[in-house]
C-alpha cells in the first residue's frame, strides 16, 4: 500500500515540517489520532513555562565532554577533541515541575549511578548544515536537565569499544524542567550552573566554560543529522560528576531558570 495515502491527513510531523519550511522526515510518521493502529504509543511533551502549550519532543541529542575540566576527569584531552554526540530515547524524559521533588527510580544493573547537570536547548526550527552565525535562530527555548548515567556500564562498554547505549539511554535517564521560551529568557551564553546532593555543592561552574557553544553545537549536529523542530540538545556537563544512592536528593540550578530537584528512590 502507498504509505502517503495510508498516512494521509493531518500528520503532525508533516504539518510541523511544512510550517518550518522543511521537508518532512522520510520515515513513515503519521498522526496517532487518525492512523488505525493496534495500540497507542504515548508521545512525549514538556510543559512550557507561562503557557498552556506543551513542547513536543522529537529527539534527544546529548553532547559529550563539553567542559574542559570534565573532559579531563573523563580521561580526554579537551584541546583536541571535536564535539561528539549521542542520543537518548525520547521517552527517557522525566518532566520535573519547578518547586517539586519527585521520585526518580535508581535504575537496574548499575552500582555507580551518576548525575550530570546540563543546560538543555529546545529547537523550534530544523535544517541541515546550519551556519554557526544562524544557529541561534533555530532555538525555541531553554531549560535545565540531568543526563543521568550508569557510569560503570558506560565505562565497561567504552573499554570494550561497544556502544554507550546501556550507560546513557535507559528509562527515565533524562529528568528535565519546563521549557522557557527564548523570547522570555534570551540566550544562555554565561551564568552559574551548579548541582547539590543533599544540600552539598558537587558541581559548580559557568556556562561560559563550554568548549563548544550552543550555536556551534547546533551547527555541528546539523552536519551529521537533519534537525527538526522538537529536537532538544543536552549541552554537556561541567566537572565533578559523581554518584548518588537511594535516598539522595539532587538539586540543580542554572541562573535564570527555576531549580530542578529529584529524589533517588
Ligand atoms: Mn552529559
């Protein structure tokens, strides 16, 4: 059967792509509301601060080793390494409302579960080969998030030259705050980023210490993947990542955004 016909109608992805002036993805994306399916699969949405709109998440990209001191603590040379990226599954999102401390389950298989505090960029416009000086025009909003990591599994896989997937891309590995529209916050090029565990400061740095700026990240990423509205980018963590155990409370902060907290259970 012709897929275009089968999925005709108001395919959400196609409409979004059209509005943004991009080709729709070449995959068989359709609208769950109109397609006849044997069961439903939930979409992933993040509330938007000060709005009843929700931001639909298409993909979660993450940049690795984007602060020099963190790069060194992970055993890399920050002066030579080009940016590299990995993904988490979209449904790894755990939305955390400002002013709340929801439970975050300690995941299976690990004995070394790490926090990574990160600025998150939410795109509103896609594209390929986006020039650095145009890249920030593609940003729809910002928030803060945790790139939770099963460090022991990540390291073990790295040592064997196998994919990081099991260390990075597991269920609920992406706690995240509400999206703040860029019109309300302006772009984040500097400002404090810190993380506390049980009230004790663990990570404490400045966004201006990123090796690759947000604009450079978008540009580089768009050389490797066609970007679309709904893509979000975890922009890397500063130094002093470390472990949490059940009962710990993580609180993270970025200047200009409400703090994000979770309790490990
Ligand atoms: Mn990270």
